[in-house]
């Protein structure tokens, strides 16, 4: 038996949910195809198949009026960064990379509009021929619509809007309402064009991210620089970035110091100061200093590509509400045709009504019943929300995740790397008989060249205070105790308080302060100079700057919070006290998973947030697993979503985005069904006719799409 594989296609020409339905139905008819997922907004389709003919799939899509071409398919997880620049494929039905007025749909609308305008003039001049004149004008627009209806019917989608439109227009001609039929067709084409423009805006909102990355970069080799294409940069390349330039790749600063404007990627309005060792993202802007950085990801793997890839794949994943509405629409559309037929036939047969009057009303009901606005109400909102979230660094694995997030009422967070930054910082310096700067200089001399987290913290503090560091001579490490070396004629030792106490007696007041530091969850290193106590340095992995604000925002949304950590109880309690959160410490991965399951069993909807491999079991067990930015691949694979930029506040933003999206969907469904119900009643009682019917359908679709597009402007809470 052949193994099932996923192949992704770029599909052009789609502008509404009905388009996706036709593409999906046609693709399913190819032998070997198992499942099909289509995103109108992303313009993509993923086909799971067992050795299906890809060329035949593309032909099937072309038969129903769209273009399709395979694109590389990668494993759809959050840390997968497939190349996403293959957006240039253009099908004759829709030049999606060009202006809206250059599309075939726009040309057809204009041609049909001119034909109808000419028909009005000609019918005024030759009234006797007005019926034939308007019929001819109508056919200019209806023939392409009817062709699409036939193609859809032959490829598994008989109940499309094109089918309803064709039946209604031809029926109107039969009963002598050819003038209205012509106007209805032009209104339908205008509505389709407006849908296409709105959908194009949503598609462009995420693809425009790709334009943030400059096309060229200054590659530095042996002290000389040359301009090269950004796509050619290899991992490890040294890149020069001048003030005012956009950064061409993800990397780590090798030298220099500057303010980096990360607003294009993270949404943060205030530039962030960065220096040696700090990460930079492709597409961000270097403000005031010259930087050199080492590339850490090729073009296909950078932050921008990662976001685009994720959103395109996520938009193909349907939410439960969307799946329900699609199932409903499959029965709804044939049901509307039956109701329209009954409206047209029963009153004349049973009550002696005029056939022309009731057939006219039946045709209007047919147009009113078009499910376009209803079907697009959910995917349009979800696509816009996924795009808006991605621009803020909130990556979600599809509509189902986005929908479920809004129900979260318990958030369990890891400590290290989630609530805290995952790297210790110097919090206190005690100097005995020397200045704090001297203690820091000597400690840094011993740690120069070390990559140990505590050494990195000491060196970072020395750099921040502009203290020159000269590496100690004859340096060495004493396993589990500390480091030694010579500076000038002095022998230095930096190590744990217990190891220092083995060499000399610690002053009582220092021992007391060390104990207090330990109670606060801080690690302490004692500095000895020629076996005399010179000072001590306390360090701790401090909470992220926005941790307190993020937890407060979660509580404001009605979600309780708890810390689950493998760290010791003393450190966990100290950090938890700062943040006002309940700590549960000393936990193994299985313990975290057990606690998450217990919370779920008590009726809570649980989100688990973590960044390490030890969080993976709990992430998988939670209703929603959220990986914190910079986490391990295992955490990213297991999670349903990721906070790309490591802000605790963004967890609350995810929940807020979900709730805003669900509210938008309810509004869209209300608009769609409300307008249909109103015009259905007014049509049956004879107040409105074909023109208002098609306006109701087109208007509802445009209103729903426009309402969904409001989510593109979502900004979330900012600290």
C-alpha cells in the first residue's frame, strides 16, 4: 500500500469560500487523493494523497477556472521555515500579483457593465427590441458564469453560486424580465469583484511581510565588503549593517551597539538597544550604530519566512465552527433550490396565483438563498486574525486552535525561560575594602572567555558599566567549587560560599547577607584576593520585564495562573512572590503532565506555556500548548501555538485575539442570516424583487468580508 504524503499547491484566482469549495470538490475526484485543505486567503491548497498524479490535480483545478502549481511541502510544525517566496505563479484567470483592475474578473465586469449601459440606450431607441437587447447584454456576463457552473457540476460541485445565478438569470428571461436579469448579472459580477479585492487585501497583508527583508546585504570577507543578494547568505556569514539599513537576515551581533527598531516584526513601538551576543531579526531596522552580525538562518528559514509559512498552513486548518457551517451549507444550498421551486410552483397550483409573478419571486428567493456570505463568515475572520496575530509574533497552528484559545480559564506557566528570561543577571554586588567596580573587574577577569551562564552574567554587567576586562593569567577551574587565576601579583578565587569558606573565614555579616540572598532565590559567588574576602556577587534569573503585566492581563481576562517548575522551592517561591503567582516547584516532566491533567479533570480549560524539552509532555496534555519564543524544537513541535518574541503579555494577547475573532464571527453570521431573512420575507410578500435580492447577497458578502478585515488592524495589549 502506498504511503500517504502531503503536497502543497499555489492556487490562483480564488476570492471567496465558494471558490474553495469548487477547488476542493474537483481535487477530490482525482484517484489517490485522500484529503484536501484549501485557504482562499493564502491562495494555497494541501492535498494528502497516495501517489496521485500532481499534473492531473493541477488540470482538475484549471477545469473549474483556477490555476494551480505544486510548491515545496515541508513538515507543518511551528519551527518549520519553508521557503515562501514562490508567489509569482500567475494564472490567466487572475493576475493576483497585479492591481485588481488588471484581473480578468475586472475586465469582464467592465465589459458587461458597458454592454448593459449600451442596452439601456438601445432599448430606449428601439423599444420593441428591448427584451432581445437586454438578453444579449446579459449573456456577455452570464456565459462565463454558466461555464463555471457547468464545470463545477461536472467536477463534483453542482450547487454553486454560479448555478443559482445561471438558473435565476435564465428564468428571468423566460418570464420576460430580461432587463432585470441583465442588471442582476452585472451586480453579481461587481459583488464578485469586490470580494476579490477584499480577499486580495487579506492575502497581501501577510505576504507584504516578505517585502520587509532587503534584497541585498553587505557581506564582509577578510575586512572587505561587497553587496550580495540576501537570498544567497549562508549561515555563519559576517554581515555589515549601516545606520538606517534594514537587517537582511536573522543573526547574532558580533560587534557594535545600536538601537534596533523591531516594530515591523514584533509590533513594539520603542526601539530596543542591542549589542554583542544579542539576536537580530530579518526585516528590522538598525537605527544609530554600525553593526556586524553572524547569520544564523538562511533566507528560507528567517523570522519573516517562518511567519508567512505558518499563517499559510494555519489558514488551511478549519475551525470547528467553520466545518459546521460548511456541512450546513452542503444541505442549505439544495434546500434553498427546493424552497425556491416551491415558492414558484405551489401558489399558482394551489391558490391560482399568476405564474409569472410567483416564478419571479421564486427566482428572487434563489438569489437571496446564496450561502456565500454565510460560508465566508468564519474563514474570513480566522484568516484575518491569523495574519494579525502573526504580525505580532503570535503563531497559531490553525483555526481550531484560535477558536479554542478563547475558552482558556487556567494558564500553567514554566518558570525558567518562560516567566523568566532563562539567563541569570547580576542583582547585587558587595564590596569589602574595595569599590563595587573593582570587585566586578576582578570577577570578570576570572570569567573572561567562559560561556557558563553565571560567567556570562558577570561579563554582561561589566560591559554594561564600561569596565575594561583583561583576562586573568594561569586561569583554571576547580570542579564544583569555582575558578582561579592571577591578576597582577594577586591570586584570585571566585566560587561558591562553601568553597570560599574552606579557604578563609567569611565575615558574619556577609554570611547573613548570603543567606538572605539564597532565601530570595539568588546564587552567590564569593571573590577572594590572596585568600582574603574581597566581595560577593549575587545573581538570579530575573522575571521578564513584562511578566507581571502579562499575568495581570491574564487575570483580567478571567484566567487563573499557576507556575509549574522543576527548580527548587526556594527560588520558585522568591520569583512567584515577585509576580504574585502560585508556585509548584521541584516538578519532573511527568509531574507537570499530571498536574495539567488534574486541572483539566476539574473542568478547567488549560493552556500550558513552556520552552524546554521537559515541558513537552505537559504541552501535549494541555487543551492548548504554547511554546515560548526561543524554545527547543521539541517544545515547538508539541505546541499548538508559539509566542515568537518571548513576551508573557502575548499569552493574554492570544486569548484576547481569539475572543475578538469569535465575536467577529458571530457578527458575520448575524449579518448574513439577518439580511437573508429580511429580504426573504419582503420578497414573498411582494415588496422586493430580483435586484434587491442580488444586492442582499452581494451586500451581505461584502459586509461580512469587510467586518472580518477589521481584525487585520488588531494590535492587542502593549506594555
